[in-house]
């Protein structure tokens, strides 16, 4: 997996967190519960959206993540890779106090179609 800088957009009203590559455009999405993976026309992953982000991140990190915390994100690194029938997404969110929230999510792909190799 190669780490790339990504943009972050957090909407506290809907509690949704979007992590995306600003220079790439989504053409389709894979939804798995409250996790949405955006894919471009070449089948590269271009972003991920977490619906109910505070709940998902609190569960993943085993620490309480509140909306105020996500509003203080200043930087983000994102790694993506397909491994078998899963999309592996590793992220590191840097907050204004320099604290880093990081974790890895594996999202199953329901179809047998492979995504493009991610570099």
C-alpha cells in the first residue's frame, strides 16, 4: 500500500466523514452499511465516506470520538488496496492538537469483479 495525502470533509449535522483524493472523480460507489467506497472509471478507489462517523470511529479506535473531534481534522493520509474480496482502507487523521486517529477498515466486495491495482 502506498500512502497518499487526501482531503477531508466532515459534516457534523449528518455525522458523515468523507476522505477523498481531490484530483480524482468518482464514477460509482460500493456501499456496505455505513461505509461507502467511491471508485473512478478505471476502478481505482478515490475516496471513502463514513456515515455515523463518530460511532464507527469510536468502535474502531476503542476511544470516544465526538463531533467536535472530527471538526478539528487538519490533515489526512489514506492508503487503499484490494486484497481478495476485500477493500483495505488505512487512514490517519491529524487533529489540530497534533493527535492522530488512525485505523484500518476492510470492506467486503459483493461482486466478483476486481478493482484496478492500487499503487
